[in-house]
């Protein structure tokens, strides 16, 4: 039973994102994808078009978008953060 509870917590934590103002303020142009995901967690979705990768993190009405070229942040934005 204890093992099952620990596994459930780990699964929930793996899917968590940190879509908040504190995390957004840690982002910076030039960061690599791994560093961004270390701050925000795994993105809700990503798309690739014309050499540009854009990832979005969603949590309720909060959203952070990050665009990459050559796996480096070139622009990022947020909506709904307080």
C-alpha cells in the first residue's frame, strides 16, 4: 500500500507544471530547452514550424509560451499570471 501511494505521488509530480510569475521571471533569452523544462516542467504542447519550436505551458487560465530557434529561447510571453 505504501509503495502504491509513493508511485501515485511521483506520477502526479511528473505531470506538474509551474505556470506562475516566479517561474516566468526565471526565464531568459538564450536558455536551452532542458533549462526551461527544469523551471516550468514538461510543456502542455509543442509545435515545430520553419525551424522554430514553440512550446506552451497551461494551468487553468494561466499560460506561458516559449519560442526556440536552435534549441535556444528567442522569445517568451505569459498570460493570466498574477
